[in-house]
C-alpha cells in the first residue's frame, strides 16, 4: 500500500510518500511545497492544491493522510493551516482518493510509542522505520512522513485485531 502523508501549512506544506513492502516501509519521495509570503493567499492555496494534485497523479497513492489541527496559540496561524487543509482535502476528493486524518497525539503514539514524545524522538523513529540515511531536513517533511507511517501502523493494528492480514 502506498500512502501520501501531508503536514499542512500555507508557507510550508510537508509531504511524504510511504510504501508498505511486506513488513518494511520505503520512502520513494518526500519534500516540501513552499509558497512566498508576499503572494496573495489565493495564489498560495492554488499552488498547494496544484502540487498535491500533481503528487497524487504522479505517485498514485491509495490514500491521503493529513494531520489534524490539534491546538494553536495563534488564531491566524490556525486559520491559515485550516485553509491549507481545505485545499488538500479538496484535491483528495476531486481525484477520488481516500482521506484519513490523525491528531499529533495519535501520530506520536503510532510512530514513537508514546503520545507525548518529543519531536526529535518522532523524527528518529521516522528515520529508523524508513531506513533513511539521515533525519529529514525540514520538520514539516518529517511530520508528513510520520503521519503516513501512523496510518500504516494503525491499519496493521486494526487488521491484527480483526484477525486479518496486513
């Protein structure tokens, strides 16, 4: 199964393609979509939407997984992240791809085994699970890979409970 994980943001949207190969995971692609702070909001959101559509078309994932907004001290930032999530969700809907959402707590629990894990602990687990030569260079990219891994781990857990196979 191939998953597209997304860490939404208007300035930087992290993405990661994670593929399940037997009992292992692989990362064929990951990175960030960046927008210029001087651009109008509509242009920034259009770029995010367009590039997410391109990622879906190019990599053909079976599902798109996005991190939920959990908490934000800055209301403006929360609204901007919500707008980015909206165009990402729209891309999934328009291209007919299943959508799943997880909170940061769920991601940390699934990837690091502890819901209050520090960011560096999650990043090191992402590196280990994907056998990456180094930590992802940008937090948003690492978070996108973590949310994709979270979905695959949860899928394995649900299948084990049901008595099925992964």
